[in-house]
């Protein structure tokens, strides 16, 4: 065969599946694993309150459904603790030339692409637990009501840097409209 034949499609490893929402060609930034502790503490507080209510109900009525509900709650808590660890590791973000990508999800993977020109404002927030672990969340607001792009579990300095960069890029891109 001569070398005049057109090149075939790229190898399968180089192609990304249309069902793979997280492009491998993107340099993803991960969030702090300390967010795991924040989420586990939230889960523990919820389990403690519901367990106390079920325990009181069981003690007062001596009915077995309260005991079954308590067992189911504890199984749920263990399952949720495992998924929290995996879910935190699934979060990531990537800054590209014209947009910000935010990925998250385990069973249902979600990729949000927010063009800088569509950003209206950027919030940085930190609740009491987040502050205790020196974390913050960057929330992006666009004109779309369904936009829920947020990046949790960032160190405050990184959250401020990202907020300032996104705001500056948003202003630059909006001027061209």
C-alpha cells in the first residue's frame, strides 16, 4: 500500500465517549478533602437527632417498628458516609479560556459549563462548619434560573482568587456583547 491513503479516525483511546461528561483533556482542579469531614459532621448531627426521636418513641411505646426504623437509619448512615467520601472526590473544576467547567456526581455525573460572559455575579460563602475547617464555597450566578454551578470545599484564598478571576473575566467578556 502506498502512503497516499487518508488517515483513519484517531485511536479509540483518543476519542471521548459522548456518554462521558468529564473530558479527559481538561486539567481538573480538585477540592479539599476536608469537605468530607464537614459533610460527615452534618450527617452525624442529622442521624443523632433522628435516632434520639426514634429511641424516645421506642422507649415510650415499646413498639418494634421504632427499632426497625432505628436499624434502617443506621444502615442509611453507613451507606451515606461511604458515598460522601466518593462524592467529595468526584467534585472538580477547570478554568478554560472562555468558560468554567464544574463536575460532580457519582451515579448521575453532571458537568456544568458556565461561559464567563454569562456570569452575573459570583458569591463566596462559608457556613460555621466550613469556617471551622477553613473552607468556602464559590457560587456562580447567571441569567439562567437553573444555573446551580458551585464549587464547594475551597480554601478561602483559592475561593477569593477564583471569585476575582471569574468576575474580571466575566466583565471582560460581557463588554464584547
